[in-house]
């Protein structure tokens, strides 16, 4: 069953700047979907459009539609979208730095309700139980990411939106977070839409992925298929003719015609 449907979405900033255009994607129940692309591709804008946070940037969905469980949610306020079960873990400003871990977990919802959810949160992130009295601003990057995901979980999401899971984190920390997300999906049945620059991380965790360039979806497919795709190997996985290459090393990126079908 389709949980989230984005159909030919266009987002415009300040009434004049088109950030994404014609974006179509979907997430089914209990599915993990990755949205890949380099900086400026439109990934975060897409996530903010789905979660309702565009208004903070003077932007709107001007064309197309976003539906969740069959109901339109485009241009709703963030609290309205969250109330329907779509919860965002943002790229930056993930936690309240002056609140303790325990207080951060209470902040998104009513205190009594949050306390009922804490045992569940500590089940997935036992490290946070040990840190419950520590200020959010004193946590490491990995601990902050754990707390941000945990704060989203207390809101009882049906769809979790995660912006840049691996940004600034050591590989061993990212591996641990990826395992916990897989467990959250398996045990709670929560679907996940993950925005990620690191293709190896995303393609290892997700079931299906979309690749964005310049505000458009240029390629999509199940992750096993994308791993074997020549362009993905060369420009996102850094492999060409048996050698590793960086996307930044390519002076001129000529996208294959087959990407546009």
C-alpha cells in the first residue's frame, strides 16, 4: 500500500526561484527509500516540502501534489503534517542544546505521553538512557543524531523523514545508526524516507532509491539495480574501470541519455 505519494511536485522560493520541478516519488508501508544526490540537487527542499517546513524559507509547493495515506498534505503547517504521522529529523539544529536528553525527549509531545515512549526509545538507543541527564549541547555528533531520531520516535510517526543521516559522522557510527533504523522499521513497521549524499550508506540501507540532479529525479530503481548501474558506480560509488573515482574529480559530467529514458 502506498503511504506517501509525491506527484509532479514543483517548489518555488520567494515566488521566483524554482528549486525542484516535476518530482515524482513514492514510499510504501514499511519501506525504506533513499533520495540521493550531490549538494544543491534539491533533496532537502523535497524533504521540507513533504514535512511542511517550506514556509520558514518563504517557499511553497506551486504545482503537483503531495499525499499521505490518500490525503493531500502539500503546504500544510509542520505541526499538521506531524499530527498525521509524518515526522522530520532535520539536517541541522537537531536537538535543544540547553535541555538534557530526557528533556529533549519530552519537548515534542505532552510530558506524560513522552514518558510512556521513553522505554521504547531506550530499547533502540540504550546509550541515551546512560546520557539522560546530560545536556544536548554536550553530546557527540553521533549521540545528537541518536537523540534527534529518538525525539522523532516519541511522536509515533508512520513515516520518518531523515535529512543526511551520515553527515559529519564516522563510518562506524553511521553503521550503528543504519542498523538501528533497520530495527525500527522491522519492529515498529515505520516507513523511512532518507536523504543522503553517501550512496554506499543509502544503497546498503534502503529498498528503493531515487537520484536527484538539478531539482529533478533523473534515475530510480531498487537498490540492487542501482548498485550495478554504470553511472551510479562512476559518479556516486566512485568506481570506473576497476578504479575508484570521486564525483568531484570529474570535470564535466555528461549524464547518460538513458537516465531520461
